C-alpha cells in the first residue's frame, strides 16, 4: 500500500515583534553631545533632569531602519521612555 501525503496547513504570518537586547554599539561621547544639545531636557514631557535620569532614544528604532545619526536621537526621561517602549511598534505617544 502507498502512503497518503497529509495536506499541509497554510502558515499564518506572525506579527512583527521588537527585538529584545541587540548588539548595539555604545553611544559614548555622542550621548553627552545629545544631552547637551537637548539641554538635559526630556523631549516628550519637557522636564529638565540630571543626566543619570535621562535616556538617549532613537526616534526611528534601529530595528525599523533607524540610525545612530544625531537627527534620529533625542533625550527622554525614564518615565516617558517606558511609555514609548510600551506603545505598539514604534508610534509616537
């Protein structure tokens, strides 16, 4: 007797997910340059904070084709960064 081939189920595409930690190069002195450019102020809520409470954020994430160019970087506080990270994909809050 011959084998009957099973019909394959069509695969449904998975929705894109943001990567967890990636192998990114440290921003180093560029971080200081962005902090000074933005006057140590969150570009979302406009609070002025010490450097240790601020994060350099990619406007367009690296995973979506963004770069480490100064025009794609901004200073955000930790609270605003959490809101941005929780937003679906990378839309503005």
